[in-house]
């Protein structure tokens, strides 16, 4: 069965449309807690912007020599909307063409895009937490301040937490919908093969 099952095509189309939410919702979040900030400090990462307590975080990070966080320092914010638009368009085309090979190609593109996004975030966090200003007011020998990729981490008297935000979770749901779509097709293919 080279043609995808109609339900699989429908799920791929819905998954592609669901990814549009990333243009309107934050994709990632970083939160910081300390005794003097019991209400947590928040930073939201959008597809082309940052929001939250950026100025307070910058003010605190200045003392330990970390770079100021600014939207302009991320070329990703310029290219990410276009990359996502291409992925969404490819997914819709995959659903319309409805062939098995293009469904699998779409899944591979989603997986590679997810890995590339996490790797880029890790590399940014590494640079941000390790390349410190040697003239900073507070220096702790051997200490780096790389935020966690996912989960929580203690950094001096702060607990930093990093995880997908609403837009990121919806992107993950879209990815699992594509996996489900291809799994359903495979199940139907096997069922038809056995019945014949």
C-alpha cells in the first residue's frame, strides 16, 4: 500500500496545521528561583522574540560576567519563522500527495529539525554560561553558569528550570501525531497483507 491510509493523511495535515501555533505561543521557557525571587523570574522564547523578566535577569547576570541577552544576538529569530513555514508547507504537501515515502520524509525532517533546535539551544547555553567577562564583579573559580537543556539545575543560589512552553509542547504533539499517522498506516498495511 504505497498510498497512505486516509486517516494517516488527515493526521499529517492536522499535525502540520497545529505547528502554526508556534507563531503565536512561546516555544520554550527558562525560569529562575532564588530566596530573593520567590515568585520566580521568567524568560519566554518565541519563534522570533524573547519576553519576560529579561532586564532583571540581565542585571543579575552582569555581576557574574554573563552576556546581556538581546533579541539581536540570535540570528535564529530571523530564519526560524521561514524554516517552520517550509516544514508546515511540506507537511501539507505530504498529506495532499499521500504517498508513504513523503510521509516518512516529513517525519525525518521533523526529527532532524527537533535535534537541530535542541543542539542550537545547548550550544548557545554553553557559550552563554562559559564565556564570562573576566572583569566581572563576582568570580567563582571553576564555576560555569550554563542553563539546563531540559530540567532543573542549581547555579549559585539560583535554581534554573528549562522546558518546552505551550508552543513547544504543541510542536511535540504534532510530531507524535505524524508518528501515529505512519504507525496507523503500517498497521493497516500489515492487516491487509495478513488477510490476503
